[in-house]
């Protein structure tokens, strides 16, 4: 046996030592994340201080620790209500609410809260979410209370049939286009940064997706100078910069038009076969930490739902139905959640992005490729809202849309009842063909929204500006409807 040269041995030992240091740092960070997840902020801060004091801490490790400090701050911004404040919010809509009723809703987990260092704090949207989670609570609201908001495409209407009929008649898989003009603004609070400092902003911008959205025409921006990210960018943006002025808000705005198509695929379940693993699917199979992870609980839930079913289409149907049963509710900020699919599995409610990530995780776990898409939905009457959905790969049909949040309709026509399992409307614009990807040009500091890009992002040399330091506005005007 030949002896290795001393230099080679030294290099290998050094590399092994570096790998061990990296593992130790990763384990320390995971422990800190877990402490924050359960509300032990004091312990997390102590762990962060200890980790920062260690020698040879590199820039990425320091940044990861800083992000956990920021995550604790953001969690506190989401969980602002003490018990008295939560009760007061509910009594605005149920004036004669009894404390015993509140305690029962609380016991049943219908009022989301977090115990932070021993202090029980309720999620700021828990009182309004209650009415989406409990029919009895909804029935207790005072007469004349404002109805719960429902998007125009969240109920069955003539448009879904228009898309289905047009797609089948033409045999193309898409139909019922709408031409839309969008104006999107981001306004930074006055004196959020010192006067004279440069603010850098990114506003979402669509890329052309054949037969889904195309003929994009940029109309203008404020300020006029702008940079549009390349068409290939998965999370495409318009980049703008502007100097802050004392005592004045700083406004960024973009305007553009595009044509959007509805989608519909008539799928014959008997023709569906297992998806191949190739260039089209490989990147959309398997885990993708931190939000697509096959935890023990996820595997258990999948087994309970899927049972002994082996057919890909019917597996997807079962998973879609199971996630659809999770009620929608307003969500805490995604950047505060360490594993969104796991959160959606256990929270008792979820919003569109959380439901989508849960469905994607379950589909991938069962060998069905799944990928993310998100953006904004709109209506003919000025309605707009952020929304997330997915695409799944069903061979031999390829990629088909799936919107588990809109879910299944009550209709005697099975194609319309299951419209969003293989189709979607022409009242949505996709800005993101993936989640958690880099901007072009890249952001220098952490993101306000670490998963999606819908509201926008802004920073300055001193760091990121979070949502509490700016506001946004989004409008979509339908210009034409074409056959």
C-alpha cells in the first residue's frame, strides 16, 4: 500500500474538519429554528448569541442567524393580540359573545395562537378567520355584518363552461382569452429611510407562457427608468430605484397589458400512466427543503388518504380531495413558517399557497411531478387578490393545471364540478413559475416574502424594508373578451 503524501493528507483532514464544522453549524441552526417554532424565543436568542461567538463563522452562517432574529420579529408582528384584545375583536361582530364560547373555540384550536416565552398571543387574523372555520360562529354574527369575501371564480359560473366548451371545441386545451391592463404600485412610508438614500424596488412582472399568457406590452413606470428581468426568470420583476426625500412617501409603479387564456384538459383516467423521469419532470419530483419534506406525519397522512390505490390519476384525485377539505383561512406571513407543507397539514386551516405546497408535497411523495405557479386573480368588476396554484404532470397528457384552493364545485356536470382539477379560468396572471427563486438583478438583503413574489420587494443600503414599512396597490382592468 502506498502512503498518501503529507500535503494530500493535510488537505483531506482540513476538508473533513470543515465538513464537521458545517454539520455542527447546521445542527445548531436547526435547533434554533425549532426553538422559534415552539415560541422559545429567549432560548433561541441565547443559541444565536452562542453561535455568533464561535470562531470561523462564515458569511452564510451569520446571515442565516440574522434571518432567524428577523423571523422572531416578524412572528411578533403577526401575533399581536392578547386574550382581551382577541375577545374585543370578536365582540365587534358578536356583541353578546360569552367568555365560555371564546374558551370553547380556543380549546378546539379555531383561534390560532402562539405562546412566546410564556405569553399567549393570538394571530391578528384569528378573530376574522374564526368565521371561516366554524359555521356556528358565523351564524352568531350580528345582523348586517359584512359578508365574507368570495372571489368571482370561487363559485361556478358561465366562465368555467366557456373555457371548457371552447377548449374542447377547438381541441387546443386553452380558450376564452381576456385582454387585461394592470397597474401595480409600491409606496414606501415617509422617512422609512434617511433622506437622500437610494431605494431599490422590485415589482412582479409576467413572462410570456404560450397559450396561457402572451402579447405582453409594457406601458410605463414611475420612475421612468426601469429594468425588466429576462423572460427566462422564474420570478420575473421590473426593477426600479429612486432616492428618498424627507417627509415624503416614495412611490414605485408599473403598468402593462397582456392576454390571458383559460385552460382545460379533458383527461381520460384510463389513459393515464406513471410519469416518466426525464427533462420535463426531473426537477419537480422529490423533496425540496424546507417546504417540501417527506416527514413521518406527511407519509402517514399520504398512506391514510391513498390506501392501496396505485393509479396515478386516482391517487391525484384522492390527494386533491383531502387537501380541498382543509378550510381556507387568512395566513400568517410565509417567512415566519419553517415548513409550510407541514404547517398546512397540522394547523387545521391553510391559505392557497399553503394548500398548494401541501398538495405538491403529497403528489411528489406519490411519484407525481408537481410544480408551483402563483400571481394575482381578478374579475370584471375590479376584484383582485393574490393567489397560488400548481401544475401536475399526468402522462401522456403532460402538465395540467390544478387549483386545490378553488376546489370542487357542486354540479351535476362532472367536468364542471372538477373544473379546477385539470383546468383554470382566464382571470389569473402568473408572475411566478417557481417559488423562492432569485430576482434579476439580485436582492442584496433578505426578502420580505421568502416564497412568493406578488406584492413586491424593496430595500436600501441599510437592509430590507418589511411590509410594515410600505404599502401596495394592484388593479386589473379587463379590456376585451375574444372568442
